[in-house]
């Protein structure tokens, strides 16, 4: 199949997932065309069957806001025509599903019927999408996509509730390439002394990730356990979190690594992963940790209970309950039997999200979409 993928190219779960999906499809022999405003962070342009088409938004002094959706729709039209694409798969509803609808109408005028598959990822529904400024357009684009998928049961039910849509929403959970986490010989000595536990957090440091809670939880852990906190990612709350660490006297125990590409290596050395988000449709970072055999302490919000199983692969607590999160973390780090059990369970559960099980689900929907063309 010849597939167009539209996603955000930035350091975020939806873009990462879309890029990994494109790579996996390309390995199966499909032609995969990425249509984005910048090269997605994990996209390898040298891989066979991978193509990249940049959306160019021109600055014009009349506009306070550049019309990105217009440029995106136009680029979708150009790419579909030039490369005979058979379908467009857009990740994140805003504004991708809306721009895809416009591209579909323009192509219809030229006698081309292109199916649109929209994958909902989270804040496009739970936070941004239901804002009155966007709601009608998001609802319309969901209802007018040929096929809609969501990354968790929780996100599907939020979508139905917030938008009152009758459209069928297929749940296809996010996936993981387990082979990336099978590396042997993690040299923990590079970041900590013998006997020191490594606690890790990865996110885009947006307010909903509650990164200050990460510091508070670690503060509780540090009082009882010889440990170090590794922070990966970047975003608006980074300095607030690091300032809090300093004010709690933790500056020597917290190591900030920024936008490192060494995620698998760091997870391999980790003993515990923290994800205290206020909302999370899935929690791809938690799944990555579990694939690396790292137990997870997370909140019980959104789709997290579908990924992290309370008492088995880690623990789930209420949003903001940093005391319980720290207590559970101390249990895991000080009770070897529990830790070993949870490490095994984390990996076992991560295996139920393996790429080879999830990829055919997308391919089946693609075939269905192409088969139902007018
Ligand atoms: O979590 C973020 O801030 C990034 C966001 C995105 O759109 O890139 O992540 C969303 O999509 C991920 C991939 O499906 C999910 O794992 C995240 O849970 C989801 N984030 C939220 O729902 C907050």
C-alpha cells in the first residue's frame, strides 16, 4: 500500500508512535510518506520505502497566525496526486483530521477518493479538543473520518462522552518494539555508585505531567533509600521542577539529561519509573519502561490502568497523592522479592503490546478503508 502519515514531528508520544508505525509499515514493504512541517525526531530517512514531504508555511505580515491547516491540506493533496497514495493516516485530531477532511474534498473534485484514518492520542480530545474554540471542528472531523482509532479504551469512552459521537471508534493500543529493550549489560556505574537505586522520569514537562510531583515523590524516596533521580525530556515546567529539587536539597541526587536519544540505555539501568500525570490517555513512556523490565508508579488517570497493572507491574495512586506514591516506591526499592516479581510482570505485560500483534490491526483497517472506497 502507499500510505501518507501526518503527525507532529516533535518529542511527544503521538509523533513517536506515528514514526515507529511508519518504519514498521515500510519494513513490511509499504511505501510510507510522512507529511509534516519538520522531520519527525525518530524518522530515519535512509530507510527503504520512507519518504518525507515538508509542509511549508510562508510568513506573511498580514497574518498574526499563519494558516498552517491550509498549507497542510495543500501538501496532502500534492503528495497524494504525485505519489498515488491510497490512504492518509493522521495522528492527533487537531488540526490534522480537519486538514485531511479538506484535502479529501479537494481531491474528490479531481476524481480521487482518498480514505482518511484518524488516530486520537489524548489531549486532542481530553484537553484541547473539548475547548469550545475547537469542539465543533474536532467533532466534525472525527465524524467525517472514514475510520477512527483511539489508543485506549479510556480515550474511546472520553471521546464518545465529550463529543457525543456515534462514529465507531476502534481501540488499537500503542505498541512497543521489544527488541530495542533486549540489550544486555547495562553499565549502571556510569550514572550511580554500586547499591544506589535509579529512579527515572521521561516526559515533555508540560503542566499535566506534574513534574513537581516527581520531585516530591523522589524527596520521600531519598529520605529512606540511597537513590538518584534521572529526568529525561524538556518542556515548560523543567526549571520549576529543577528549582524545587534544589530547594529540597536534592540537586546532587537529581540528574537532568534533557532530550537525550539514549532512552533505552537509561531505562535499562533504572529500578523504578515515575509517571504522576494528571491525565494520560495511554502513557507510552510507562510502556517503554515496562518493556525494559522497570516497575512503574503512576496515577490511575485516563488509560494508565490499561498499561500499568496495580500491584502487579507497579502501583497506581490518585493524582497528587505523592505520599502514597513515595511509600509504594520505597516498598519496591527495598523489597527485593517484590521488585524482582514486578520487573518480570512489567516485561510480561509489555509483551502484550508487541509491535507484531498491533501492526496487523492497522493494516487490516487500511485494507478495509481502501476496500470501501466509492
Ligand atoms: O503526553 C503528551 O504530552 C504528548 C502526547 C502527544 O500527543 O504526543 O501524548 C499523548 O499520546 C501518547 C501516544 O499515544 C500517549 O501515550 C499519551 O498518554 C498521550 N498524552 C496524554 O493523554 C496527556
